[in-house]
């Protein structure tokens, strides 16, 4: 299994199903200031890209994982961090 570089920062959040709009979710997140500081430091040297509007951007990665609360409510757990290139495959196979 390939080794990935450690995350520069991690921001976690819960996305809850909206009870009035089918297929919609909402979130109210408490983000540690320490993680925001790590993100700001990372942005200073991160590779840049351009979005469709021509704005300078950085790439982030987010995973959404289905979960169920102790009360039985379905939600999505989000983990947000810096995007990293996939490590080179060491098996020698070229695909």
C-alpha cells in the first residue's frame, strides 16, 4: 500500500440531512483555530491552480463518509485536508 504524506491540516464536519428538503444537507461546524492556522501556513506555499472563473486557487481534498448518530439519525462525516498527488506505484506495473 502506498505511503501518503501527512496532512497539512484536518478540518472535520458533520453534514445533517435537511428534514424539509429531500436530498439536501446542512452543517454548522466548530473548526479549531489551530487547524485554520495550519491551513493558512499551508496556503502560503501550496501549488496554485485556476478555477473556471480565472481565480487563483489551491486544491483541497474532502471525503464524505455516511454515518449514523446514537439517536439513529443519518449524516455525512466530512474530512477536509490538502490535496496530495498520488504516490508513484512501486510495483513496476505501467497502467
